[in-house]
C-alpha cells in the first residue's frame, strides 16, 4: 500500500511540473502572437504615415517643388513596410498553429484573447533569496525529489537494522479441564527470544551498501536540482530587471521618434526639409514603435519565465 501511495505521489509531482511547463509554453506562445498582432498594428500606422507623405509629395510635385524621384523613394519605402508586415503575419500564423498543437485542437485558433496575462510587479519586488526559498517549497519536481530522499533514508535505515540482534518478549497461557470447574489446571510461560543472523554470505552487507549508495544518489539529485532552480531564478530575475529597464528606454525613444517625425513632416510640407530627412524619420518612428511593443511583451515574457522558475501556483490550470 505504501509503495502504491509513493508511486502515485511521484507521478503527481511529475505531472504537476509538466502542467506548469505546458501552461508557461502556452502563455509564451500567446504572448508571441499578441506581439505579432501589435506589430501588425504598428505597421499599419506606418503605412498611413507613408501614404500621407505620398499625398504631400503629390502636392509638392503639382507646385513644381518636388522631383519624381521623391515619390519613387516613398513607394519603395511603402513596399519595404509591406514585406515586413507580411513576415509578422507569418509569425502570427505560426504562433497560432503552435498554440493549437499545445491545446490539441483540430485546427489552429483564429485568434486569441489574452488580456489577463500575469502582470509583472512594478516596485518592491522580492529578493532572489526569498524567491528561491519559495521555489523550494512550491515546485512539484523538488517535492518529488524530496520524496525520493525520504524513501531512500527509510530503506537505508531498514537495511542497517537488518544485521542487528532481534530481542523479542514472548508469553503464553494454557488451560486444561472445564473452565467452569474450579479444579481446572492452567499453565503459563514468559520468555525472551533472541535471534541473530551470524552469517549470510555478505548479502546483508551488500544490501546495506546498495541502500546507502541509493540514499547518496537521491541526495545528490536533490542538491543538483536545488542548485539549478536557484540559478534559474537568479537568471530569470535578472532578465526581468533588464526587460523593465529596456522598456523605460524604448518608451523614451518612441516619444523622441514621434516628435522628430512630426517636425520633419512639417518641415517637408513647408518646403524646408528633404525627402531623405522625412524617410529617415519615418523609418526611425517605425523602428521605435516595434521596439516599444517588443520591450513591453518581453517584460511580460520575463515575468512568466520567473513564475515558471518559482513553480508559482498561477501556472497550475
């Protein structure tokens, strides 16, 4: 019975960790799809900007203040953005296909709704030591490794006791005659039984050594797993902090790119700027929008990776 319970416990620990990894993979895939969709929106905005620039060039041409090459350069830029948008569309399709495979769907989903992804903590985040200690308490794979150590210790103790003398107290009572008759006879005895296996060809010692080796191996696996978990948490926490700093920089870069684009568009419309400056501002704004989207979703992805490293209960379906 105990062996069956232990086998069930090991299986539950393994399945618990597999569920967490599956949920984290699904969340990361949903995030990649959401990133592709946001980039598609950004690409659409850039196309609108380019079309506006094309309209301004047409007005400049009618006024004789723009050369035909300016329109050609804008059209080339328009084609470049379309190709980039197509690559993001393919990334979205591949992400949806992977998500459908994870969920064992007959066909990939048409889209996702993932507005409730775990939000990263903004301030006062816990230290790596606190997160490591929590992981040691919550991660199912660590719990399973701990169970293996406990069983190995129990087996080693049992084998260590196997070669020692066994002292047993025995007692018995015998009665003769009619129980209701006062003349019935009764006898009793009390004794001590001492048993000790003096020689078994070294089998007992071999089993004890094997049990001890099993215990050392189980402890080593647990220590290695704990070391790996601690390292994984520290890396994930560092990645989260880096992603948060990157997001702050990209937001500042996006604001600067938007202002630079506004100025260059106004200068070109007034005849004080060149098409080269306007195209550069368009490209910079496009890149800044993409970087801001990726940085925001990279922050969420880093947070999901940290939750997986912790074995957080939010990753249990």
